[in-house]
């Protein structure tokens, strides 16, 4: 198979080729945007709605869920758009640029609700702005996910590429997860102003990383000369509606025809739900279990510092025992950390930073390894003659979004069932013991159950290095 890469990008063209460091780092810079947008809204948006705007927990969950449902619906469409753009222009850069430019504006608007706005109107404001932000994010994220399969065909080189991406991702999680609340905290007497300043600064950083990553998108790639079968990107266009449906049919076809993709995506969705649940609950754990709203910064430092240290080790381990075995080990470690955290239900205290650190070390592997396995799945599928990288990226992003969004949704349901008391900015409330127990279990027991389920799904992934290299030998 001849690699579809442009020499001008410095991309590797064969299994043994090594990507230039500049290509690796430009690609990794995109994780400032993807990691930041995945982290900061998940961390503070529900809390912003319930504790600053007076929106009920269930309504806050509905807002996040509706925005993410929209995201899930458009991701396969953007995947088809990405494939068509590549065939027409030779690059996926156009949608990426549009998303990188639009996201900071929409993100700032999400946290720009004027003081005194009634909760219903505030909820609608946030919903519309966050839907727009999610759309811009998907325009960047979907083609970004498809790039590794085009940048190099090297099985182990993809692990190197995605390792550096996850290192930047963990930095982004720390930067946005710890720095965002710190910026907000600079305005203790004007919390809504604090949220807006946080959103503006974060939006600028998000956009900067994404704009750098657009430069790595290969250019001048010819469309496949003779695809094996019509895809969403190549099928003749009729009416607008039929074209949209074709994208969904192609996404379903990718799931139906690629067993490795189903297993990998199912695992990633379940783990995204587990980590999304913990992410959404971190601010509540800091406030109601550790007794300090600012403790969320320490939680993120405990999570990210180990992840930064061990990310390169997951790459070494993957090269020795295989990506799938290393991924399984990372998942087991995260499961162990979740089980240990159940103890906070009866004995809250700062000791929880230790299992959070273990979870951080495991999380590095849970991000690096499946993201390095996805290009392998795409290449294995491409051996059949069809180029569906954008479709795979769209379905993957839809699944990832679903998992992370449902994390916030599950948290709000637990909060509602256990008697959480919402408040507006500057108003102090006391939570009942049942609500505090719900927060603790949402941060530990429920993620543990989800990790167990993900390990069962991961056992069905059977694609190995020899399967990939056998299909990618140069013609």
C-alpha cells in the first residue's frame, strides 16, 4: 500500500519512517485545544449553572446533554465533509481552520450570561452558545483525529506521535483544569466576571493550539483512484437530505464492517463516561468533601503530575508487549484507583490525592494507547480499498463526546436523586449528607463499574501488530 502523504509535511511514508520532531510537535499542539475544551466545560459548566446562575441540577444536566447530543449528530456529517474536502482540495485543513477560529468566540459567549438574568433565560443562553462552541470544536476535532493514519503508516511511529499528543493533552488538562478555576477565583466578589475572564483567556489558548495543528494537515493528497465501493464521501449527491443520511449510513457501515473498531470505540466510550463522571464531579468533591472550592487545583495537580511522568513509559511498554495489552493494564490500574476512592464515602480527607495520582498515571495510558490504536484500525480498514478516515474520525468523536457528556448527565441525575441544593452566586447553602454521599460515589463506585464493563469490551479487540504490518507493506 502506498502511503497518501505529502513529502512537504515531513510525514513518514512507510512502516520504518520516522516523523520529524516539528511534525510531531505541531500535531501535539492541537491537544491544547481538544484537551482544554474537553476539560474546562466538563469541570465548571454544571457548577456554573447550578451554583452561579440558579439553574436546577436536572436542567443543567439537560443543557449539557442536549449540546452533546447535537455534537453526536453532527460528528458523522463533519466526518463526511472532511473526506470530501480532502478529495476536493487535497487537505482536511479547511474545516479545522473554521473550527479553530470560531471556538474562542462561542466559548466566551457560553460564560457571558449577564448578572440578574432569570434562570430559564440563562439556561437558554448557555445552551445556544455551548451548542455553537461544540459545533466549532467538532469541525476541528473530527479531521484532527483522522490525521495520524495519514501522517505515517508506521505501527510504532503512531504510538510515538500519539504519546506526544497525550503529553500535551495532560499539560492542557492541568493548565485548564487548575488554571481555569484559579482565573475565576481572582474575582471572588464578582463570580460571573471571573467566569467570563476565564473563558476569554481559555478561548485564546484553545485557538492558538488548534491553529498550530492545522499546519500539519497533509496537502496535495490525491483522491483514491478507484475506491472499492461508494462511501459517504464518494457517493453521488442527490437531495440535501439524502446526502446527510448517506453520512449516517456510512458511519453505521464502518461500525458494522470493522469489528476492531467496534471493540475499541465501545471501550473508549465506557471509559470516557467514567472519566467524564469524575471530571464533572471534581469541583463538587473539592467543595463538599474536601471543604475547599479551590482544592480542585490540587486534585488536578495530583492527576496530571503522574500522567506527565509516565506517558513516555506507556509508549515503551506498548512497544514491548503490544498496545492492546498495555491498554488493558492502564485500565486495570484506573479501576484499582476508583475502588480505593470509594473510601471517601466514609472517611473523607486529603488521602484521596494518592489514588487520584494512581488514576492519573493510568489515564495517560488510557489516552495514548487507544488513540494510537485508532489509526491502526483505519489502516486495516483502508486495506479493503476505501478511504474512510474522516468517517471513522466522525464516529469516534461522536462516541467520545457521548461518553464525556453522559458523565455530566449521570452526575446531575445522582445529584438530583440524592437531594443536591442548587444556589446562585454569592448565596451559601448546606448540602444534606445524602447529596455528599452521592458526590463521593459518583467519583468512585460508578466509575469503577464502568471500567469493569470497558475491560469486558476490550477483550474483544484482537488486532495485533502483525495484522497491521501485513497490510501496510509498500507495494
